[in-house]
């Protein structure tokens, strides 16, 4: 559906998924985004796995992206 806001640059789901991994192409198809949802205890283990972390490129967490975008929208509406 076209809302007239232009082509989206990033989207997410608010769903309450648990124990799901989704692999998606990045915007410029130069990598893969991995969306990982785990319970808190398993996420702590996942986030501290040194072997896994060696393959990751840091990015902005989704919540931070949402907060930044909301802040920009609020300022532009003032």
C-alpha cells in the first residue's frame, strides 16, 4: 500500500515473536540483517558468544532506530 511517503528505508514488526530468527537482505543488498528474538536469558548467552560476535558488523539496534525516527518526526511537526 502506498501512503505517499516515498519508498520505505527500513521496516519492522511489532509482533511478540519468541525464538525466531529472520534473515533479510540489507537495503543495498551488501549483507544480511539477522533479526533474532529470544527470551532474556537465552539472549544474554547469544549476545556474549565470542565466536558468533566475530562475524557481526555493529549496527543501530531497532529500538534506537525507532527512537531516532520518532524524535525527527516530532521536531519536524513543531
